[in-house]
């Protein structure tokens, strides 16, 4: 009887130890993966992303509550792919998602096809402003900025945001909505380094000051003369020079010279 009790106690102790060992990795996993933030819970409804709890870079670079934004879901459940995926603070990713859903996607329909992609030129990068060594830390270094070069439509068309051949009114309307949503918008005419793309960020400034520097330009028109004017100039008669007077021989008149030549 005592032997059976000992055996039973042995198996109970073994099972308890195994259960404790299994609980340790689960506890560690729970500590490594914190629950989603309130921002991430909101973002789940409008985007596809991967959470990055902590982004630690050298110096002042880095941020908390960061996500890798891969796609934005439109109201009709269609998806807009961010290529390559953008590393952004969750608040910035949420602003980009709402911008695409509420402003850019409806505007894209005016160009003839639904929005399906966004070309990410730059997101998180630990550097100074405009990549100048020693300059103030860029919002890119805080995962708080996105550079956009172009949009992609369902019909395969690529729309450059700084393309002067895109309808001016369309670009002006997009600039207005972009500047209303973000703290900083930089494009052509800002500082010479944003001629081919648009920079947007959520930089915090005193008094809520915003910066919107994006010139909507037109194609350069070459001045050429009209064809009718060219034709008129070509058909006008070209004046000939007046004939030179015949030089005299030994002071003789032209008539005498001719008679003198015939006698000789």
C-alpha cells in the first residue's frame, strides 16, 4: 500500500513540475509581446500591419508603438499596397491610412481608375534633415514621416504627385487635403530636395503651427514663332544689290571705253 502511495506522489510531482516548466515560456512570451495599443486597435480596422513595440536607434533616433504598414483597406474592402512597407509610429500610420481612404482614393477615381498602390520613397531612417551631417534630427529618425513619390491605379497607370503633366486642378485639390491633414508637407519649391516627391509628417510645433510648401507647377512652354509668320518671311522677295557703275579707262566715259575696247 505504501508503495502505491509513493508511486502516486512521484507522478503527481512530475506532472506539477512539467506544468510549471510549460508555464515559464508562456509567461516569457506574454512579457515579450505587450497587448496592442489603442492606436493599433483602431488601425486594425483600416490597415494591414505588423507591430514593432520598440524601435531603438543610435542617439535620439527611435520611437515606441511603431508598426510596419503594409496595406490600407478602403471602405469597399479593396486594399492599397504600400511598397515597400513603411516603418512608422502608429499615429503616423493611422494618419496615412485615413489620408488614403478619405482623400486620395476618392481623388484617384477622378483619374479613371481606383487606387491600388502607394510608392514609399522613405519612412524610418536615422538621419538629420535632408541627410545633412550634424543637422537637426529629421522626423524620419522618429518614424514620424513618409515620403511619397507616386500612386498606382488599378489600370496600371502610375501618377507622380509632382508630375506637371497631371491635371493642375487635381494636384491642387490633393495638396489642399494633404496640408490639412499633416503638420508638414514639403514638395517642389520647398528646399530643392523635394522636387520629385512629397514629404509628409506629424511634427509637433508650438501653437500647432503647420508648414505647407508644395508648388503645383505647370509644364514649361517653349516660345516658337508661328508657321504663318515664317512662311511670309520666306516668300518675300530678297532685294538684290544695285549694279556697280562701269569704271572708266584713263578717265574715259563708259561709252568711250566700250568703243576703245572694240577698236583694240
